[in-house]
C-alpha cells in the first residue's frame, strides 16, 4: 500500500487518471441503473414515479456529458481555464448526485411501503435503491476527483506557450465563408504564369 502511495506522490497525474477511470466506470454503471430505474418507475403503477424516471434519464445524460467533456479536457485541452471548468463541473455533478441519492432513497422507501399496501406485481423499490446506491457512489467519486484535481491542478496543466500555435490562438484562421457582414469572402485572385 505504501508503494502505491509513493508512486502517486511521485506522479500525481497518475492518481488523477485512476480516479477519473473510476468515475468513468461508475458512469457506465449509472447508465445501466438509470435505464432500469426509468423502465420500472414507468411500469410500477402507483408505486412508481414518472418524475423519478425522468430525473434518472436526465442525470444519465448529464453525467455522460461530464465524462465525455472531462475526457476531452484531460487528454487534449489541459489549459488552466479548461481544468477550472472541469473542477467546477466536478463539484456541481457531485452535488447533483448527492441530491439524487437522497431523492431516490426516499422513492425506494415510499415504493416499498406502497408495495406492502397495494401488492403491486412490479415494484420500483429495487431499481430506486440501485440508482440511489450508484448516485451515492458517483457523489463520492466526483467529490474525490474534484479534490484530487484541485490539489494537483498545476501538475497537469500545459502552459499556453507550449501548445501549438493554432490551438493556443483559438480560431487564428478565419473560417470559410465568414467575411465581413456575414457574406462569403472571395478567394484572392491568382494569376496564371
């Protein structure tokens, strides 16, 4: 264990990467849990919550966008502003999943109580418990990722001076068809020799 900690101290970007890979794995688990939760909440009658089904799918799309954007930032665009955006997004996603954990734990409890009373054939309690569990895990891992990224944010940032000229300048070349006044620019006249 101390050897692993020593390797992380020597190369903190490895720790950031490993926490990010864990986030990606839990995101895949969350996608599966969100689909199951949405399906069972839609079919569970009075014990299900269609609002909960929507929240699960919305959270799924949100965390997938977070992972795709974070992967792009960590692999291709390690500027201080991009790392700052990822850091802020990490804490916002963390709080989102904490709230979803509390809500879906409540949904699971309510669904279990209604199932006892109504004897429904399809229960949303199990799927809501699973989604609450993965929401809790994502809350923890995105909070840990945000803390790790915040601690070691300067170790992975590429200074703008070291980036290639095109990326550092942003859109240094005019876009095709982006002339003054919105019209297309005419290509420069060339003379045949």
